C-alpha cells in the first residue's frame, strides 16, 4: 500500500484505492481515513497481494 502525504485532519470519508490511482505532489490523506480503509480491508480483502495506491 502506498498512501500520499498523511495529515492529522479529520476523516472525510472519501478514499479511493486501486493499482493505478494517480497521486500528485500535493495529494494528501488524513490518517483517520487511512485507518478506516485499512480496517475495512481486514474483512473485505479486495487487495490481497496487490500494490495499492490510496488517496482522498
């Protein structure tokens, strides 16, 4: 998993993930959103053995 720059901001609830998601120099994601995404993946397992880019 490759997240963009992580911030301390509140969760927005909007996370995009995929093998080819574009991440720019100014991309950011809150730590709360990343934590929620990771927790969901423990059950859903959509990206097992895959390189995933996560962004807001």
